[in-house]
C-alpha cells in the first residue's frame, strides 16, 4: 500500500506538504501541488484503499498519539495525568493503551501506520491539534474513530474534549486583578501557536486590552534569559498571568531575582501541578482537570456504541484557585 509518507520520501518533501497538496491547499504553490498530485497518481496512491480492507476484526487496543518529543523540553506532567484518566477507563473496558510517539512527525506517522495496518487499531486519541495533519488523514483513510483532546481546527468535523480556556483565563485574570489591585500585569506564553495558549491570551486581553503579552521560546534555557531581560527593563510589573504552571513559576522566580520590590509577585497559571510548590507565595493555579479530560475522551471515543448518545464534543469544567 502506498502512503503519503512514501510519496513524501520520493518527492523529497515533508509529509505535511504532501497532505496539503493532496487536499489542494493554497498554502503551497500550484506547481508543487500539481507535481505531488501527479507523483501520487503515478505511484498508485489510492486514499480509500485502506478503508476497503476494514472488514477485518478490530483489536481491543486504543492508540494514543503524541506530538513529536522535543529533547529540550522536559517531561509534560499534564499529559501524564491525561494518560492516567485514559488508561483508567480503558482498563474498565478491557482495552489496552498503545502510545504512538517519536522524535519527528515522520516517526509518529510510521508508528500510527503500523498500528492501523498490522495492529488493526481503529480507535485513536490525539493529544495534539494541528492543521493539515497527515496522521489525521491516514486515520480517515482507515475509517478510524478519532477523538482530539484540545480545540481542533474544525469543531464541526472533529470529535473533541476540551476546557473553555478563554473563559477560565478571563475569570482567573479578573480574580488576581481584584485581589491584588493590579495595574501592570503581564501575560506569558510560548511562541508556539497552540489553541489553548491563544485562547488563554484572549481571556487575559478581555480584562486587560492593553496588557503586555510575552511570547517565550520553547527552550527552558532561553526562557530564563528572556524573562530576566524583560524584568530588568520592566520594573513596574505587578502581576503575572501565565499559560501553564511551569512558565508561571519560572517567571515568578526570575522576577524575584530581578525586582527587589516584588519578592512574591502575584501569579496565576494553569494545570494545578506540583510546580506551584516551588513558589515562596502568591502563586495560584487553575485546575483544568487533565485526568477528567482523559477519561472523557474515552467516553466520547466509544459513544458510537450507544445509539442514544450522539455527542460530538465534551467541555470539561475547570476550577479556579482559592485566593485567601
């Protein structure tokens, strides 16, 4: 069977480029689209070929797909709690969890391909969202059932589980503002275009339209130097709203090293993780309940077996921190 990975290897381009070309996306040039589409035809690529072979029995395994692992970024405890929730529900149903991961999108793609071709895995949970995803396209070819944790590119066509991140950020920002009478808070996120960060930034902006937003590198070492430089030139900052606990605690600690008048800069972040224990005080976190996100993704993944339940999405409630 010819896959888009095979076409990408022959064409000398990425699998995402092949995916976009086959979708006739205008994000790449017409010349490239025609070249790849022609190559796909010559190689005998048939998008629906895999679906014809789906009469075989489905395995009792659910594939959980990770984004490629960046060695510069430390382990994600948020994802770990999602996995706890997923695995807890699967064990009750006598299903197994199989992880698809790798150091590149190509490696992740091959892992998923092996699951659907050799392992007969037909149900998947994606722990990421991205546009023109070749892995999602591959799973569609196999008529696999897919649930995304997080906001997808298309809410109309995708089963997904998420929080209302914009509302949570707005309420958390207002809570910190009112409690500490803030006048110059900042919002800190990474430079990656993850929907949850975009939505949390939007929530902050609803409270502080002119508030400053800092976009950090995804490298921890770079983040430290970027924050140190920022606080050295912005001594009037009196509060931090951060996109997750890891960034929030790092920002608070860097501020304490630079700003003599702010030994405990009020900070609110997300995920309610163990990172908050590193703070000397005034650190609060919104609990988005990743364990429930994981368990609810399994419920949505299997709700096709219940003819009365036609859910397309599940919004998991968040819990604001208590500020004494």
